[in-house]
């Protein structure tokens, strides 16, 4: 199994640049990709960014050029650097890990609220 713990959310002013972290533990070797998803009130959960073990990344169009996903394999931690935040970025952000056994794990989520 894989355990994921997010941190770094909170109340941020428009234009702010917080960084989310996702610490992974457990069967780390089974992970082949990790990602960040978000869910705003009344909306479906959507992919924000994803990174594979080879370092390939992809982003939602709405965050391209503003967000950056990265991994520190030595620390078993994934990050999401968010820049130029907008009110529409307000959501619960979830970390996920996809494993070679086709099991997808989720963190508990961290709230990001963009408001002045």
C-alpha cells in the first residue's frame, strides 16, 4: 500500500505563490506516476498536473505556465508550485499515486482558498 499526506494549503491572496507538498510512504517502488487533482464545490475532480517516474509532465490547460509539478525522489515527496493564483483555483487539492498493480491511491486533500 501507499500512504500520501498533503500539506501546504490555506488561504492565499490572488496572485500568490504557495507550494503544496505530498509525502509518500509505504510501497514507493510500486509507484509509476503521481499527480495533483482538485475539486471545487459543485464540480467534478479534475487533473491539475501529473508526473511520471521518467519525469514526463502534463498539465491542465487552465494551469499551464502558472503551476509546476516536481518530485524529490530522495525525500519521496512531490510538489506543486502554484503561481499567479486566481479565485477560480480555489478547491481541495488531492495528491494521487498510480501503481504498477493498477491501484490508485489518494491523499486526504488540502484546501486552497484564493481570496483577498
